[in-house]
C-alpha cells in the first residue's frame, strides 16, 4: 500500500477477522487500489451510530492490575481510532471487527443515565468510585451529539457519588459546571491521556483525538478550577514515544497535573495484527525495529497476558522506561499528591432519602 492509499483519519487500516465468527471477510489491497484507479469509492469511511439497550451499565472490574473496581461505558467502540487501544478486542463480542469497525461502528447506550440511577438508588450498593470510562472514551465525538456522559454526571451529582473520568478529549470542558460542583464535595477526579508532545506522532497514533495543545490546556483549566487531574502517559511505545518521557512529565506537571501513570504497550488479541499492519504502512522505516523492541518487553512476543507484568513489561527496554518514569516523578511531582474521593456523602444522602419513606 502506498502512502496515497492510506485511509486518512483512521487508525486501523484494515478489518481484522473476528475470532468469534465462523465466517469473515477479507479486505484486499488490490481491490482497493483497483477502485482508486477506476475512480470508484470502495469505502465511504463514515461513522455509524447504533443504539443498544443493556440491562446494566456499571461493571465490576476483576483485573488486579487495572486500578479500578467499577467502570461504566456509555459507548462501545471509539471514533478516536487509537491504533494501540486494548479495547478494540471487545468489539468482537458484538460481532464486529477490532479494526476499522471499532472506529466506525459506535454502539450508543442511551439508557445509561437511568441504569446508573437505578444502581445508585439500590440499598445493596455501597459507594465506591465508578470510572467513566474503563474501556472506550466517554468524551469521544459521539458525546457531542448524544450528551450521555453529561447526563450521567448529573446523576452522580444528584446522589453525591464519587466518579472518576478517563479521557483524551477537550470536550470534557463543556461540563465544567457540573465538574466544579462535584469537586466542591471531593467527588471527582479526572485522568487525561497524553501519549506524545509531537503533533505528527499524535496524528498517526490517535487520528481523531484533539491536539496536544488542547489536551495540555484541558489539564490546566481543570487544575485551575480545583479539579484534581492525573495524566496517563500511556502507552509508552519503544521507538515511537519512549524518548519523550521526561518532557511529557514536565509538560503535564507545569500545567497543574498532580500525578501521572503509565503502561508499556502490549498488543493483545487482534491488536497485534492491526498494529503490525498499521506500522508497516505508516512508518515502514521504523516498523521492524519498533516491533522487535515491543517483543523484547514481553518475552519475545507482542503481548503478555500475565497479571502484574502485562502492563509493566520486563527486560532491558522496560527497565529503562521504568527508570525514566521514577526520575520524572522525583523531578516534577515530588511534592504533589492526589486526594482520595469522598464515599461518605452518598451513604449519608441515601440514608436521608430512605428515611423519607
């Protein structure tokens, strides 16, 4: 595939096969090239939104190394198109591909606010932080149209319940009014993902995300409004953004972030094939070197599923990454701490409400 025929504005360049389906289709490059030469449009590259109706919205997180107990996702699939995204594999459960389908077929849970309210009203529910989103970005482009995340934040505010947000989209600033009210009672924490300071790198890694400048501005504005911000410098991909660690840490600290986390990239499930195809098409000169360095972090493979090691990596390259992160924390975050969120207000609120009946 030549650079001219790369699918612009998307991360994945193919639809990988779905391991849960008996039959699958293959997107052949020679067919796409034929369509291009003939002046035909083989792929309109449009995003489709499909409503779905789950029975529950809050999910128990059983993985011991994720760092959250409960999560909820208003959307399945994500138009941001981050090529490394571990959530791509979940699209296969719905009968779609982890490749282009993940970016172009977005499943929308319009009932999420009602389901969340039912959960928070339950006598059996004990307040603990719920993370928006543990899987796909709750502020991806679909949110501008559907406003499901905003509606869910109103529910958290109504029931005085702690919530944490993970996003890489500046759209979160639209909801600053609700976030400030939550912050007044120590009920909100925000995690902003920033993978690189290079716009060139961002555009190929995360093609439909906001600019790095906008993300740093988002960290600053949230921090200025006393909303605690953690940044996710993740994933670190050897040979692509591993050289930026210290500069990334300084930039987010200078803009008010209280802490940062990181992971070493792992390409689990179908993502190994999707990422390999992508890097050979977008960064052909670096492809072999980067893939070998990722393999060196995971015992000779692109993925390691062992708890405790899968997100940390091992070996010389992983050790170098961890050493740089330790240095960055000492240099730029030495006197910073993140507050624990308040779980008591919800129980007091719930007790008071039940007494009315």
